[in-house]
């Protein structure tokens, strides 16, 4: 799910699989670089896409 506001764009990604999965950056429609996971405060490198652990949820600030 993607939500865009005046100053922030949030992308929510949720894995429902029992295995790790790779999501290519082009399929996510985000700019390469660092996104911020709003749930953990951690930086997420998205240049090569994003790897999700089983049942992982990310709320990413992709505002750039």
C-alpha cells in the first residue's frame, strides 16, 4: 500500500510467506537509495530492491 501526502510518501510492505523473498526496486516504484523504516527507525538500502524475512512488515518513508 502506498500513501502520498504533502511532505511524505509511505510504502507499507507485508510478507505473508514462510520464506524470505526479494522485491526488486523497479516493482516497488521507489527511488534508489535509503528509505527509513518507520516502525524500527532503521535505514533500509533499496538500491537493489528489498529482502523481506518471513512475515516481516515494513512501513517505509520513501519521500526521498
